[in-house]
C-alpha cells in the first residue's frame, strides 16, 4: 500500500478534458483515496475549477496545476504511466496490467522518484503523441463491447488500486539509481535532435517523426539522472565540435 508520503509524490494528470464535471469527479475520487496533486493540461473549458462535482474536494480543484501541454505537467516525474484500453491501439510502450500498477509505482517511490498517472480526453483517450511522454501504458480491463470508461470512474478504479491494494515492492529498490525525470529526457532529446539536424541526418519532413521516436526510445531505455547528464554533456561536446569545424571550413 502506498504510504501518505508516497501518495504526496504522486500526480494525477488530465489531458485535454472537455467536461468540467468529469474533472470535478476525478478530484472527488482523488480525495476519496488520499491523493492531492492534480494537473490539468490543455483543458477545453477555462472554467473547470468551478465544477460542482468536486464534492468534498473544492480545495484540491482550486489548487490544481494548469499547463498548456502534457510535457510541462509531467516534467518533474521520473515515472509517467498513461492509461487506456488496448482496443484500437498498438502502444509503443511496455504494457502494465492494472493490478501491476501498484508494485510499479511503489518500486519507483522506494528509490526516491515521483510518478504521474495520466488520463486522456473523454472521446478518444490518450493520443499516440501523448503516449510518447509516458514510460508505460496501464491497461484498464473493460468489456470489448464497451471499452471506454467515464473519466471519473477510470480515475477512481486506478486510484483504488494504488491506495487500497497490498503490494510487494522489491527489497533492493532503494539501492537503484534515480531515473531521469521527464523534463531531463526531453532536454536530452532536444540535444540529440540538434545534433541530427546539424548532421543533416534526415529531411525536414521527418523531423516530427524523429522527435516522437526519440521520446519513446529514451523512456523505453530509462536512463538514470546521472547517465542522462553525462549523455547530454557528450552531445553538447559533439555540437560544439561540429560548430567549430564548420566555422573553420568557412
């Protein structure tokens, strides 16, 4: 079971929610199970903080973080778990069953990390681009005849798993190196992309696809924060040498 201290290092992130009542329902579910940190990225309705459905959780809704993009909402997190069903979706991320979510989060907490649980918009869930910011996809098992769930219900089911189900974390988790957070991985991806552009690695039309693939690859590799800093130093050196050599040639 996640402790109070661990739940304080857990964020719930909603991406492009359309109905303020659903945002309020998520806030209420968070309050039910002892989670306090809500972030809303690119909300459709600017007045979502006024949702009447946040029964017992108006302060949680008022204190929620608001961002323009998912990347900003999860930048400080070392483990980002997207949610959804596998219906009509072929994820590029490792798939975690809902019962396996608790042990995964607890293991990350044991080594000092911070986690985010991400939910997509009501109509279609997380997009392929949204998932490129996620380390894993948590599958919420549903009947194939009705795969989609109400946003508030989906959050309640996942948070119940985290708050109320006993787990068995790895005993040596505390000895592992802390993973790079999402923001560090994005900065590394930016440096790699700079080097690719400087080296004329691919035509401009492929840059967006390369950017997506880099985000997915780095999260799949899961480098530590220390290794990420060293790799960034390596690419900065490469860019410096390329710029110097180009100047000498001209």
